[in-house]
C-alpha cells in the first residue's frame, strides 16, 4: 500500500496514512480517461441551438408569379430555402447531447486519475480542514503554506464544513467537491489534488473493485450402478403406442341423374 504524509493547515507533517492499492496505485488507462472526459463535456452542453425552418420564417405564402409563360423558373413561396431569408433545411434543433456511460468505466477512470496524481506527486493529504473563520484571505494563506506554487487546486472533503465552502468559493482556480461528486474531468483539469484524510479513506473503500462471489459447493450425486442404468435404458426403449382414432369413411361424389 502507498504511504502518504499527512499535513496540517500550517504545512507541517503530522503523520502518515496508508492508501488503497486498487484505487491510488492502479494502472493508468488513458482510453478510459478520454471517454469519461468526453462523456462529461457532452453532458454539460446546453443543446439550445435552433434554426428556423420553412414554416417558421416570415413571408407571404402566395405564389410570386404564374407557373408558365414568364420564361422564369417556377416558384411557389418566398420562404423557400433557396431564397434569401428563407428557411434553413436540416438545421440544428434543440436536443440533449448526454448519453449513458457504464458505471464500471467511470469507476475505472477515477482510479486511473487518482493513481496518476499520486504517481506525479501532486496529491496532498490534509489532516482536517478545520478553519476558524470563513475569510478567504486566511484560507489563501493556508493554501500557500501547503503548496503556494500551484495555480489550480481541487479540494475534496466531506460535506458540512460551512467555513470551507465560504472561504474557497471566491478563489480563482480552486474548486471544492465531495467524494461522491468527484469526476475524472476535475482531477485532470486541476493540477494539485488536496484531499482530507477521511475523504481519502472513504474513496479507498468506495472505489475498490468488488470481486465476484465464490461459487457455492454442492454435494455430488452418486453415480448410478450398471443394473440401474440398464433398467433406465430398457424403459426408455419401450414406448407405449396410443391407439389411433378410426378414420371417417370416404364420401363418394354424388352424380346427377338424367331426367
């Protein structure tokens, strides 16, 4: 298991914690990370694009000139798509870009992203986000003590810390999420990951792959003897014949007599 130092808000090491191998030391899968980021960005699209069709643009519906005799091409409406300010054919319409991603892929991408942060030494485990005030200036000083060179930071902590929520929401490049709302996109977008000790242990327990249940052993049935096998074979060979139903008599066609 990887062992990581635990720091306090003053930047001093106060202990160590063992992280789960299956979550923080897994093999990085770039394909899973790409598919998960693509799924996340598509789900964030508004999909409110809209073009007006032929029946939605303004314009008269009368025929501009007669069908024949003018020498010009026939035309029916000024709202046709070949005219200026006419309707758009096959234009974009409002729709949702979201699609379903298998849960196994999402969990695998989270393991890959967390393992990559630990391998690149960009993961900091904080003992507790115990803030005495909700002031942003005081919290910024604490972040500088932990890592003052990083511009983008992702903070992971259990919910219910009101001072942490108020102090971090106005800082540029700093985002606070709970363990249950952690996304691989956020891990890849932010350079430094700062996670509380309790949140790290919770992620190690919730993201660990669960193995399949062991098969239950069933007692083997005794093998049949030769005499019993012969009896079964003889019984299956003899089949009871069901009596056939009698056929109805054939009807002879009637011939018309001569009058």
